[in-house]
């Protein structure tokens, strides 16, 4: 079987990490995230992993070293991963898929849920500093950051779409169907 490279794009708290974890557990996939590069830097300089810091660092790196700086790193990582399925989580810009699209069997996949469901999940998981107490208004404002603006356009370019408004079982069925189609 040829390596499948599944690129996930979706708004904040849409379920990208959930899809990645399911594929890792049930299909032996390996995953990588654009945000892991940013988290490594923030840890190294002893700054909190807040959404604002992640977005700000991303913007600074891209402005200084080019829009595709993170895409180059991720693409190199994907090529080196020894797995039949690789999941790339956190695609946010056209530049993010420029290099990935050149790889054989790259498939851009969108995942979405309503803003209300996504906000509820974000608060519940509390992944980033400040998320657990984020109001719905603040959550919607986060979507106006530069790092989030191209996501709707990218989602329209996706070959496959996953609807994450339902239960985990519903999502898992969609993932299984997608992998069956790609194999």
C-alpha cells in the first residue's frame, strides 16, 4: 500500500486532534502538527502555550522567514515518517499545502462542527492557557486572528469533508469510510 498523507484543515476545536488520535490508535498512523513546532519554541523560551502566543509566533516566523517556513519543516517530517498513514494536523494557509501537495497521495480533508459545539469542546478540553474560561464572544474573536482567516477557503479546496456535529461514533464511522476509500 502506498503511503497516505492526510492533511487536516478546520476551524478551532473542530476535531482535528480527535481524528489524528483515532487514526494513530486504529490504523497505526503517525501524526504531526504545525503547532508542535511553535509549542517547542514557546517551551524553550519559557512562554505559556496560549493561543495568542502560538498565533503571534507563527506570524513572526512566517513574516521573517517566509510564508512556507513551517510547511517546509512539516513536509520534511512527513517524508521521513515510516508509516502507511501520516496525519498532518493544523493546516491554516495555502502556503501550508504547497509542498505537501507535491507528495504522492496527499489528501486535504476538512473537518467542521458548529461554532457552539466547537466552543463547548474548547472550554471542556482546556488545551491552551485561558481556553477553559473563554467566553463564546472571545472564542468567535479568536477566529479573526491572521492565522485563522484562510481556513474557510482551504476547507473549500478539501477533497473530503468530515462533519463533527454528532457523536464520536459518528465521526469514527466517517473516518473509517474515508480510509476505506483511500486504500
